[in-house]
C-alpha cells in the first residue's frame, strides 16, 4: 500500500453547459499571459514601450502553437496516420501534444515578423521574454498532469504519480512525475536567466540563448526517464539528440555573440521616447504654473492683501512679484512727477499772468502821460 503519491485527476475537462473547459488549455493560456506580463515589465525596464511585447506575441503565439503541433505530429506520426488511427486527431490540440522545439522555432519566426513590423531587433525582444517563456513552460507542463501523459519509469517514491487511465496503452500504476520535474526545472531556468541578466548585462540575444541552453540540460535527463513511445537513434530518444544539438548551438551563439557584440543594446525601441513628455513641455508647464501663481499674487497685492508670506518656491514667481512691485512703485513715482509738473506749470502760468498785468498797467500810464 502506497502511503504517499501524487494523484491524477479523474478527468481533464469540465463542462460548463455545452462549453468544455479543458485543464490542458488553461495551463497553456496561463503560461502565455505570464510570459507576456513578465516580458512587458522587462521590456519597459530596458527602455521599450509598454504593449510592444503583447503586440509581437500576437504573432509569436499562434506561430508557436502551430510549430509545436507540427513537431509533435511529425515525430509521432504513427499516432495519427497508422492503421486504425484517424488523421483528424492531428488537429485536436486540446488532447495534448506540443513539441517545445517546434514551438520555439516557428514562434521565433512569428516574433521576427512582429519585430520587423515594429522596427525593433528580435534578439533584444527575445532577451526580454526569455524568463517568461521558461515560466510559461512550467505552467504548461501541468497540462500533461490533467491528461495523464508524459510520465517516467515506475517508482515507489513518496512523490510518485498515480496513473489511473488505461487509454492509449497506459498501464495504471505509480511512476516518476516527469511533468513535475520539468516544471520545477523551468522555474529554476527562469530565475537563472533573470539573475544572469542582471549580473552580466546580457544582450543581443544572449539571455535567450542561456535559457535555451539551460533548458536543454534539464530536458536531456528528464527525457531519458520517460517511458512513452518515441523514436530512438543509437539507443537515445530523438528529443535527447535534439536537446544536445540545440544546447551546442546555444553555447556557440553565446560565445560568438559576446565577442562580436559585447555589452547590451543601449536602444531597444527607437521611438519609445515619444511616450515620455518632452523636457521643453515640462518646463513650459512649470512656467505656466508659475505665471498663474504670480497672477494670483498680483491680484492679492492690488486688493491690499499681503502676498509675500506665501512661499512659492519658484524663482520665476519671485521675480514676477518683484517686477509687479517695481511696476507699482514706478507708477506711483510717475504720478508724483506728473503732479509736480502740473504744480510748476500752474505757478508759471500765474507768474505769466502777473507779468502781463504789470505790462498793461505800464502801457496805460504811458498813454495817459
């Protein structure tokens, strides 16, 4: 009697009326949203625009799903095209069967198309989404748990997976939960890429290459434990050979890229600065605010209210208030000058009138004499 084990769900689909809710599909969808969310945060941190990762994912995700399904169907064609099989099942993606190698390959093609349309470099975008892809795989592997598939050799460990289904040649029993091993490995890969990217400032696709290399290491030993049918070459499963080849290519890319293009891209999205307000606009806004405050200060001064006690904290406002006071002083001085001028003019007029009166008196006296 087994004291501890991981139970398998009795069924991998729930029906909400006529709508089937499949656990496998939910795991894939959750993984996609997680990858886009984390990729968007990393893209913005590197100087990109919000929403760019999601826009390119619109291209990458459908291409990736098609590529993953094609790889699975091609490498396991006997499940769909052998005698007694229905080839229509090749299109039933909800029943499981996505090859990560085909998903990454064709997904990269879709991402390249999206990047070309946005005018940004594919390697920089791939670096941003690399940890998110690893976490998405970690979520997606739980879809295999719902479908009771891709388990390992028989075991009596406390964390053994209890398989209860006998569909497609399954033998009920307790097996290594390779889906769980790979899920945990992918979580570790995601955190490894995040740490290495911060520590070494990986750029030009090297963060993505590190994710690929690290994943291949784990996939190699996990694949070796699986017992499901697969093609073998020289005693090794096909996916083992694929993992080794892809690992070598990823390491070679890291070495060559670090020599040819060291460091990280300074600009990942040329037009990203258009979203930020220009410095001139900020200055203009500050000046407008200062002018409005100065106008309020002038209004208070004219009404006889003391406005100097308000600390405006802006030199421009202080200068405006000083100018207003100077203008007021100038107007007062001008009024005083005008009054003095009018007074002097009046005195001159009175003096002129007196002189004219004296002249008339003298002229009259001369006439009488």
